[in-house]
C-alpha cells in the first residue's frame, strides 16, 4: 500500500505539469485561431463610451510622471484620468497637484493615510464619471490603443464585466528580467488564453484591467482585506455571472522584480492571494449554478497539492541520498533532470515556442528570450512550489478582516536607475 502511494506521488509530481502544459498549449492555440488570428485592425466606433482611468499611487515619485504623460496621449476621445494618492510620504502628491493644474483631463484624490490599493480603487470608482473603468498601476505604461480594444468587448457584449490586458516586461537587463519576459508571454499569456476558451479566467491582471462600472457596483467593489484584490474581484464578478475576458491586443509595459528578494515577495503575495480566494469562495460547491467555476477551483487546489508533494519527493530523495536508506521507491534528484524531466522540459520548450509564435506580433524582440525561458521549469516551478507551501499556513493561521495596505515592490534595476 505504501509502495503504491509513493509511486503515485512520484509519478504525479512529474506528470501533472506535463498534463497542464499540454492543456495550455491546446487551449491557447484554439483561442488564437478563433479569437486572435487576423484580427489586428484597431476597432473604431460611432460612439465611444466614457472611460475613467484609475491610477492608485503610493510613493510613486520616480515613475508617475511618465505614466501620466503616456495616459494623456491615448487614442481615445472620451476618457478621464483619476489619480488616487494613498498616503504617500514622498513627492507623489505634489506631482499630482502639478498635473491637475496643467491638464483638465486629470483629477486627483488625496488620502491622508495608507489605506491599501483596494480602498484607493473603491474611492476612485465613487468619484468617477465613466461607465467603464480602467485600473492601472502607477508604474505601468499603457499602449495608446488599449482603450479601444477594451471598449470593443464592452460595446459588443453586454454581459462582459471585466477584461484583463496583456502585460509586457520593460526591464530585461538581468537573468531574472529575461526569464520573466518569456514567462509573461509563454506562461501567463498562454494560460489566460486557455482559461478564456474553457470559460472562466482565474484572475484579471492587477497591473491593468478594464471593468464595467455596473458590474463592479453589483458585487460591492473591491474587498479591502484581500492581499491580491485582482483575483478576488475576478471571482466575485464570475460568481455573479459576469463574463471575464482576456484581450491580448490591449498591451501595457511593466517593471518586474530583478532581485530574488523582490521576486520572492511578489510570488508569495500571489500564492497567498490564491489561497485566500480558495478559502473565501469555497461556497461555490453548495451552488449548482456556480459549476463552471469548479474546474478552476479544482485545478488550483491540485496545484497547491502538487507544491506540497513536490517538496515531499525532494525531501524523501534528500533523506534517501544522504543516509543511504532503502525505500520501496527510489526517488530521482530534481536536478539534473533524467528522462522524465527531459520530456517535461521538451514539452515546456514546445509551449514556449507556441506562445512566442503567437505573441511576437506584440513584441518583435521576444524570440531572443527563448533561450532564457528554458530555465523556467527549474527556477520558477521550485520558487512557486515553495511560496505555496509558505502561503497556505500563513493564510489559514492569519487574522481575517485585516486591511491589506501598500508595500513598495521591487521594480527592477531599470526603475532604480530612474531614481538616481
């Protein structure tokens, strides 16, 4: 019995990523063929619904000018920009006042204390004039045509409540930056394509997402006690049967962490947010109408289980190798990969190639990062598995209802140069 369990665990650790890679490849290709291929002409309309662009800010003096300057150049006739300063202790508030005085399109809200991104977004919605809402991180640079791609979905499909955009990496000077450049295309973009085709998207991208204001109000806006407000708002909308979509042609450029500490903090927050959503929205299992969310919930639970089993296998291998113990199953080392790992790496390489073939139209230099992406299975799966193992007890043992406030992220070497 124990031998069978150990064999199952060992096989599962290798086969689960293999299976999911195949699912993402097939789903991504079908999405591209049905929704994306030969559809690159920028949409135009007789009447443009008004967009309110919300930019929550906390200590963004190094980046906020560039973000606002690019927002002022968007190719969209009806939009306003609302910057929400959430208790910044640097010169962010002064910069916002300067822009408000110079540009009629920009308004600002000033909060005395750090209340968190979700709270700032809620305030922004309450003072907004538009029927459509775009949320944009203060260090993100939006493509000038993005609002038109978002608007097309809202105009054509009244049930669309939210749309997630397509983030592309700016800072590509280090190994971590190069790997994440490929990751955002070959992992995140491909998964969102496949999830959209399957019917439900796990999460909109917190860095840039568009919402129908009516949909946001119907679910009570953002909850302020969630570490990742983007995952939670996605589930709240989908539980109310709003359609959530992925629009790869709505692009924004972002800074990613380029230190291990910064990357760890980011991925731990993502993992913690995912576990929080599992705990908060477990009531979907008592409602047959929510059955379309069940596959996403199950897949995320399995991914959490995989993280624990991965480290179980690594630990058993380490014990076996160190103490020369004889066990019913001989565990193989995670690195270097043997034939099972080689097959997995080959499938991942195919996945990367397929994704880059789709996304090269949005990023002409993407192909040069294919070499760096092959390190993803060895570096990022291990990191993701470790952050998941840490996140689960942190969520289960943590206090409920505590407001999630801002913590300045690692925005990479290029961003740091801008401060010098």
